[in-house]
């Protein structure tokens, strides 16, 4: 959680109807069930103006909400009230395809999801020879926002490439190059290592495109074929020290950051105009 919301700068909900909300669940109980804090601490969060329901600050301890439809945030960080949702981070190994069931019999994601009761799916894809951060979930709305390039959720990759990468090449990647399926540019690019004698260089690229094998094709187009590629970051999530082949639940803070990204997209749902 972050800084407190100044109460004199936050709008109250003029449409709040206590009678209409009477059949819901008390807000402090919902927050406690979601793992935000104990019920007593949750009451303190509410009365201090740090909790929002559907974008409006709530300070009334009697406020009731419907967890299946209402959106709650604490210190402007979204809270997931639906306990049936699951969110995992996987460090996908090389050689595993981004599919829950590969028709060709190659290693797929089932070995990482079979231990969970929920029917999970992957958000976006990594090609078989690329390792790194992959999100697994059963939250379709969130997956739609994270995977669709129109929402601008960035991904950061570390690539080991052939040859010595120059600053001019980095500038070319950022200004844009033409591929067979249209122009593309990196949002950010930088050299991590580039030995004077050639050999191999390490570069970092950040982009929000969802095109197939886009990082490999971009680097190949500027004369530096990829030898090894890892996705280190997806939106606010960072792979950190998670070992290759390991899977873990997202922390409450990580999940809050992801949900905040999702809720800030006004057309996040597939049926939105």
C-alpha cells in the first residue's frame, strides 16, 4: 500500500444508497477476507479515507458491497475480492511451448498447472526457445488487457545476440525498422554488454507489441541474430529471482498492481465499445 489519500481532495459517492446496498457484505469484512488486513485494521483504513468503492472514497463503516461486481481499492491499489480467481507467475523454461495442450506432443504448460484445481490459461505467449515470465490465470478480463497490444502493457526482454551492438543500432531499434508485417520500434532499448572484439552482446528491449517472435525478428533485421532470449518483465511484474521452471502465486502487492492496470483501461472488457 502507498500514501494516504488526502480526504479534502477525494470525491464522495453521491449515488450511494444505503438501502440498496443493505443486502451486500460489510466492506471491512470483505477487505479482511481478501487478505488486505484484519477486520479492525480494515475499519481504520475505511475511516481514514484510504478505501475506494467503484472509484469513490468510502468512510462509512456500515457500507456494504457486492464482491462479485463492486471494485475496491486501498491507497489507490486495486483489491481482488473474488477468491475464485488465481494468478501465477511462471519462469517458463526453454523447450516448453506456450499451450495448455500441444497437439504435437511437445512439452507444454500442463506440468506447471496440473497441481491447481482451477482451469488456468496463459496470458500471451513465449515461443518455445524463449524463457522467462509468463502469467497463468483464470481471470479473462485481466488477461484481455494484459495480452492485447492496444492497451500498451509493456514487456522487457534480455537478449544475447551475435556480434557487437553499436549505439547506432540501438537508435535504429528505437526509431523503427520495417519488417514483412509492417513497421515496429522498441519503446526502450539499451546495451548491457558489447565487447570490443565482437563475439556476443547483451541488450535489453522494452516494447508492447504482441506480434509473433517480434524481438527475435527485430534483432535479426538489424544484423544481430538472437542466441538466447529471456522475458524479465511483464507490465509491473518482474521475474526477480524466480528460478527457471518454477511457478508461484503472485503477492497481494503484485496482484494489486496488475488489477490497477486492468481497471485503468476503460475498454478493458471485450464487449466494451
